[in-house]
């Protein structure tokens, strides 16, 4: 597009797209970079989040370079890992997985690690890791069963979506709310701006 460089969001997450749009950034291309998200033996949650985000960035860069439309574009990738201690919780796909996650999170603290990468037009990869601490209320049987019935947990790290119904479970959050949703906005905007992406381009046209 004229007026600003091309931006690729290498994610299929509607939440990450919505977060970028929230701060006036409209990706030109959505191109998910799929990777095997299974942790390596002994891998810590923070190391996993960083590895997956960077692997996605490297894959997305190779894909972008093969397409004249996106060669030399800015690229954003991210990965979010939910953990209790060193235990990494899955992205729940089955109801039993979600139930196990929620029982583990009930009434206790957990950490959410979100790593974001920005690939610049010079092919440099910038990366930041954001750690957020979250505490859940103790869930009773009705709350647990009702949330499982909602289906909101499906495909979500740790079996919940903080921006949805599960927001009512959160007693305390220390860190970045947007990182728990899937993309730390402050860090992402800072990296893009620092490498010359015109973050405020769409702000200048006023409210939509």
C-alpha cells in the first residue's frame, strides 16, 4: 500500500489481529506460520515461547521472500505459553484437556509467557518476551461445567480466554493484559516504531 511499508501478520489468531487493529495497525497480509508446538524434553515455558515465536518468524521470512508482494515487508509473529511452575499447559482441543487445565488453575497463580518477534525489512529479527502473572478464583463445579459447556476454551493456551467469559475468573493480574490475550501491545508497537514502521499512520485520519 502507498504511504507505508507492507506488514505481514504471520498468525491465524483473530485475537492477535484484533489487538493490532485496536492500536490502529492494519496488516496488509495474514499468513500463518505453522510450527510443531510440542515442547522439547526439559524445555522451560519461557524458552518454549521464545523458540516458537522465533521459529515462526524464520518460516514467515522465508515465505515472504518468495512473494514479490511481501519481500522486504515487516513481519510480526508471537507465541503464548501458559504454565504452572515449570508445567506447560496445552492448547486445549478436547474437553478433558480443558477440564484438567481449569482444575489446575483454580484458586492459584499461574504465569503466561508471550514472546513476540518483529522481522524488519533488513531481515533482522527483534524479539521480546513478556511474563504476566495471573491468579484465578477457586472454581466451583457449576462454574467449571458451565465454562466447559461454552466451548470458549477450545484452542486456547491453558484452556481459557481471558478476554471472554473466563475474565470473570481472574482475581489478580500483574503484567500485560494484552500479552495474555496473545500479543503484548506496548512491546510490539515499540519494536515496530523503533525500526521505522509508521505505527501512527492510521491515527492521523481521526476516529473511524
